[in-house]
């Protein structure tokens, strides 16, 4: 008598753990000026081929690099937020290093709550900067036109009027009377060794020098 074989439960697919990340990506500035959308598509492909899904990716600014990277002196900075399997980051790094699309990148793990806080802070900062720029524009438009001719000159002392006859100015005693000293002859001054000079009542020392 044979016993029936035990039924084998079907294998359940293992769930892939995903996390959210923030990335700063440097790309060739010349390529970005020539075809930004095409360059952006190539950057997305480096990530998405490894299972990443972008939440947002946008242009930040163009900077001059402190040192050349892959022969480039200028780079366009991109900021991106994406979700990806935890094991995909190493593969994305390898693709970025071996490829020519991405010059350099920095990927940082950001939990969902942190990511939302960062996005909210960025939106708040952008709104504040836009409001400040608009206020400065309105202030410049409403400012009265200044005329440089109406401004008093710095140091202008105005009309000082008639100061009258000041008379003979007395000797201030700076030099004293010159007497009969011939022109060009100067009185003997202190010795060149200094203002003090050697004392006449002290003989030069001939003993050993003090340490």
C-alpha cells in the first residue's frame, strides 16, 4: 500500500525591500546646454534599469568644479529623490562610474518622513526667495530718482567768509634762534650708536661676557 505524497506548497515570491533616497548628481554642463531633456533621459535610465523609481528630479545649478572630473571643468548639479530596492544602489553606483553620462553622484538614504520634510522645506525656501525678489523689484520701481548734482560734496566746507587780518604770527618755539650758524652746518647730534650712547664716566668692560 502506497501513501500519497504530501502536497508541496507553491513558492511565494519574496518581497523586495525598497527605501527612499536623495541624490545629488553631477552631469556634463555642455551636454546639458545642448540637449537637457536627452541628458535627463539618459540619467533616468542609469537608475531605472536597476529598478529605481523617481519621485522627482530637477535642475539645481551650474558650477565650476574644484578639480577636473572626467576631463570636465564645469558641471550641472541635479537633485533627485527616488525609491529603489536596497540592493540596487551599489549597481547604480557601478553604472555611474563606468558610464559617461554621470560625472559624480552622492546618494543618501532618506526615510519617507525625512523626505517629505526636506521637500516641504525646499518649497518654503523657494517661496521666501521669490517673495524677497518681488519685494526688491517693487522697491526699486517705486524709489524716487536720485540726482547726484543735488547731493553735497563730501568735505565741502562752504563759504568760510572773511577771516580778517591775522597779524604777525609769534614764534612757536619749534626750532629756536639759529644764531650765527652758517648755512648748511648742522649741530652735533647724538652718536650713531643710539640716542643714549656710551657713558663718558664708565670704562669699557674687558671681562668675560655675562651669560
